C-alpha cells in the first residue's frame, strides 16, 4: 500500500528519557540506581581513568546487590572507556556501577 494522505506512515509516541549520569573519582558506587523502562539500555563509561568498574544489579528493589555475570560466572567489568547495550527481560530490576581502585575521573551514563 503506498504512503499517501489517505495512508500516512504511523507515528510512534515519543519515548520518555531515562538517563542517570555521574562521575567516579575513586572506589565506590554510582549514586542512584538505574531502572530500565524497556528491555534494552545503554552503558557508557569514558574519561581519563584507570582501574576497574563493574556492573551490578538488584532483584529485590536495592536491598541486595549482585555482580552482573556472564554465564560462566565471570563478573562484567571494564577497565577501558566503553559504550555498549544490554538487555533485561525482567521488569523492575535495578542496576548500578561499582568502581574499584580507580584513579582519574570515569564519567558514566546509564540510559535508554
């Protein structure tokens, strides 16, 4: 069917921005937990830093935090600037980043 006045393209509703940002300058945690509104979300870490930053998630509203791991049990962690996408099939799961012994400044962004 051709696109024309009688058959226009559908217009999708605007997505609500869901963004949490910050900077880490030593070991510690990102501030607020990020709760994805849809299955796919983005993780970006950049700056002039060294050390390790790991992804954690909570299945119980933030009472307990677990390292996000690959299927072999290896924790997901980065020691370089990155920008990647992740998928979460379960609703209301919370995410945060944990820095271990970093020097410099690591800027971060969790978003959709």
